[in-house]
C-alpha cells in the first residue's frame, strides 16, 4: 500500500510515519489490496487532526479525528473510525452479495464497470407436473422462492408465478 503522509503546520517524524503505516496496514485484512492512502496531519482547533482518505474501486473511505493528546492517539482513533466504516459497508455489501467474501466482493464491484457479455453460469432441469394456480402458490410458498415455473392444469401451458413487491402474486402466461 502506498501511503502519502503530509503535515500541515507540523513536521512528520519518521516514527510517526512508521506508526501510521503500521496501523493502516492492518486494514489490509479486510481488502486484498489497498492501492493508496492519503494521510494529512495538522495542528489546529485545540489539538491534533488526522485525516485519512482511501479510494477503493466502488467507494471512498474517509475519516477525520481530533485528539488533544498527541498525533499517535489521533492515528489510533482515525483507524478505529475507518474500521467501523468498513464494518458498515461490509454488512451492506454482504446483503447485496450473500455468499461472496468481502475481498472478492471489492474486486467484483470494481469489475462491474467492465462491459462484458453476461453468461449462463448454471442450468437447472426439473420435471413439471400439471397443477392449478392455487397449488403452484402453495408450492412456491413451501419452497420459499420468489418465482415458480409450472404447467397450468387449466390451460396446459407452462406458466411462471412470481411474488410481487407488494406481497401479492403475478402470473405470466405465454401468448402464441
């Protein structure tokens, strides 16, 4: 990770630089690769201020912390704040992509901008038995799915039953 540390109204010592790099490198446990981090340390408003900005593929992590004690405390507090932001984004991302890890997810989100042809990644085959719409609703509810493909016993055609956002059901019937 490339870390750019700048000081405003103060000089950045080698010890502070090493300490900041060590603390920020702990964030790599959440991401495979963090390309860069921009750290600004300054004095003002009755204490030391540390600002950290980390641009990632799909979002930017940014935190600012003020400490009246010293710069090292401010660095600790800003890293804690960044970890909380990561946890917040992590839960949002996990809800979006349930079975992928966070490291893979950040990579995938960066690749969303790449235009490519969608491909079929899974094919399922199953036997369709004729049934009325009411039985199809019951079957779909028992399976816990949002849609159900079945052969309509009344029309002898393949239909798709789906759950609408308002909680009701929709039925797709082919028209030839």
